[in-house]
């Protein structure tokens, strides 16, 4: 049974990647509206914040389970991969919305572009590691994945504080 689940995961990750790509293209193209105001902010902002929150909560939780509690299982790794891939999709939709805004109301390219680049690198290195797509480079990918993760932890609060007007 576990082998069966393991063999379906690359296909599930590819399918989820396709859904994310469709969601990003649809958001950017205006196929659906994510500029609906909920409270003070647009749905697109809430989507980005939910994605950021998933990353901010579940990445440290995975690290704790793995390193402190020594829980290393197929289920925890699978949850780590798919929850973060989903969170990346939410953040990418947020970014696509920001890019689709009219020229005079466009985004500040500072921390948002840096964050998307970092998160994209994390997803890329994670997927390549998880599915063994470059086994000769596993150690380098692992190091890059960790460094990018630390960069994300440092950059995300700056992005939030800057774009909410706190700093």
C-alpha cells in the first residue's frame, strides 16, 4: 500500500503544479475576480496571507517533528511536500493578482519579487530532492533548500511589515 502511494505522488505533484499554473494564468488574465474586498483587504491578499501562514506554521512544525521529536515518516514528508506546494500556489495567485493590477496601481517590486523568487527556489529544490530527479546533486540541493528556507523566514516578516505600513 505504501509503495502504491509513493508511486502516485509524482503524478499528484505534477497535477497540483498544473492546477497552480492554471490558477495563476486565470488570475492574471482576469478569468475570475480576486479583487473582492473582505474587510479592509482583497481576496487576493487573504489568499497570499493564508499561503504565507501555512508556510510559516507547517515548515517549523515539520522541522520540529523531524529533528526534535525524531519523527521521520512517509506521511510527515508527504504532508510537508503537498502542504507547501499548495501554499506556494496560494502565494503565486496573490503575486499574479498583484501583477495584473493597472500600471498606476502596480506592486512595489521590492520584497514581493524577492519572496516569490525564494519560494520558487524552495519548491524547485524540494521537488527535485523529494522525487530524486537529480540524485548526484542531492547534497547541494539540500543545502540550497535549507538556506532558501532560512531566507524566507527572514524575508516574510519584512514583506508583511513593509506592505502593511508598519515599517
